[in-house]
C-alpha cells in the first residue's frame, strides 16, 4: 500500500512539473518571465543572419567574384569602385546602396554589370539617369545565365519593381545555363536529359586562345579582333548539351513569365548580341571575307535570338525589345562602340546605345505620383488610408475621424496603390494642419 501511495504521489508531482514547464515555456508572462528576455538558442542548421551578411571571409577577400552553392558565383559585398569594377552593395550587386523598394530591376550578366565602364556608364545607370526620380537596381554579374536570372527574378519581386528588365546574352547564355543546371544539384529539376553530365558540354576555352582570334581591318582603316570560334560553342546543336541549354533558357522564360503574372510586374526582355553579330553589317559592307566559324556563328546566333523573341511573343507580361539592330547601326556609323582588341563587352558608348533602345519600353510602365491628396484601399479589407503628398514628402491620415479634423475632409482623393506612395518619406502622421497642395 505504501509503495502504491508513494508511486501515486511521485507520478502526480511529475505530471504537475511537466505541466508547469509547458505553461512556463509557451506562456512565459504567466510566470513573470518577460518574452524579450528569453534566450534564443542557435539553430545549427541555420547560419546566424548577421554573420552571413557581414561574413568576414567575404569582406577580407581580394577577389571581386566569390563562389556560391546556388548561383555559382556572386559579387563580393562592399567592394569599392576601383578599376571599372564596383561599387558593390551589401548583397554584392553593382549599386551604391541597397534600396527597400525600387522602380526598375535589371538582371543580366557582365554585359549588364557593365565591364569596360564605371558604374555611371553602364546601361542600367544610364537609364536611371534619364528616368529620375525613378530608381534602378542592378542585379547582374558576369557568369550569370538563365538559372541565375530565375533565382534573381524571384528575389527582385521583394523590391516591388514597377518593371523588370531581363537581358540575355547570346554569346554564352545557352552553354552557361547547361553548365549551371548540370553542375549544381539545386537546379536538378531543370535537367532535360538525365543521361547527360556537365562533362558533355562542348569545349569552350576562355579567354579565347590567340589562334582562334580573327583580326579584321575594314576599308576605312578601323580594325578590331573578333572571336567567333569560342562564341560558336554555345550554339553547336550537334551537342545535346547545347540543345539542353536552349531548352532550359526558354523554359526559364516561361517560369519568369508566370512569376511576373502573379505579382503583376511587366517584364522587358532583350538579348544582347555578341560583338561578332554587332559587326556583321560592317563585315558585309566592307566585303571582308570571314572565316567559316564566323558565318556559322551569325546564323546560329540569329536563330537563338529569333527563338527567344518568338517565345516572348506568347508569354505575358513579357515585351521583347531588339537591341541588336541598334548596336549594328551604331557600329556602322560610329567608332568606339566596342574595344579594338578581343574583348567582347561594349564600351560606354555601346552601353548608351542599349540604354537608349530600352528606355521607351521601360518608361511607359513607370507611374508617377505628384503633389496631391490620395486614398489607398487594401483589397479584401475595409481598411482605407489617406495621404497628402507635397514636395516629395507624404503625410498619413490614419482614420476617418482624423480626416474630418483636417482641411482635406471636403476634398475628393485620388485612388492609388500604396506602392506608388512608398517612395516618399513620411513627414507626419495625423497632422491637423496639413500643407496646401496643388491639384485634387
């Protein structure tokens, strides 16, 4: 009997202790333990956030390009602007700062990053200069291709852009897409042919060996160096890996289209051509005899661009813009669009051509809000906010009662989305003496 009583008492005390612990854990305030004093244990599967952002190895690295297990490469964070590289923001992208929201996001590879130019001379910055006060955030880096564009497009939506600009590069995007997908397990679902491995990619030595260069001099005395052989490797359809790269690229355009539909974000798409294709009309005009690899490249590259253009034509909300003809015309009529050596990246004047071609298609998607009285209604709820915008600042009126106390209670507000007002810094909340404003 004593043993049974002792066992009963012990089990009861244990049950009470477990219950008290559970209540203490899930309802700490009931026992006088403030929630903000709790110690949060480190999840060993999740890296510490700030140690990831301010990673010592990244900051101490002397290499502007770092390795990444998903995007393969990424930019070194906090890189200063030196020798036509940088500056890089905290995310490793070529921007002076990381915004909370942005109007335009540009995604691409080194042709969009802006090799051969300081940041203010690359085409995203040239566009930003012309659409001020709207801003552009550039999420581009050399070595990126379609898989990275897909990942970055998802991240880009966090910045709530009014328009997303995606620039493929026909010089190596198909082959780089294959390599990323078949080298990185994260992209395994995009693999088209399970029997292939990354070793099935055609040889594509970079930088191009000198014996593959084509130095060409034109009748007007200008000259340059073209490298058709290395560029052709991305378009050799006899390799199944190249065909896979094409298919991966087109599928990713579909996925970006679906993503943009959900967020309601228009996409401006272009393909930046190779230096070789940009020089094609000049080669024809100068009656210069090209090597066979050059002829093959032009045909294959034009076919790739046509496939992208045709795909874009059936994918809303994507608009395709042709920058190839603009660059070809610029090469025909001007000097200094590209370097005279083997480098295939444009010079600042070439980036200006790209910017001017894309600009009208970007501008038409940008909605500007000026001084005025505005109302924001949140879908699916009865919540309504009122704002006054004046001289680049906004005032928030939080309730109908507060509105009645203001000098705006008799005015009719214009209905807008909150996204369009977010760019203005908040100057006041529930102020009864609001600034007089022009318009509505």
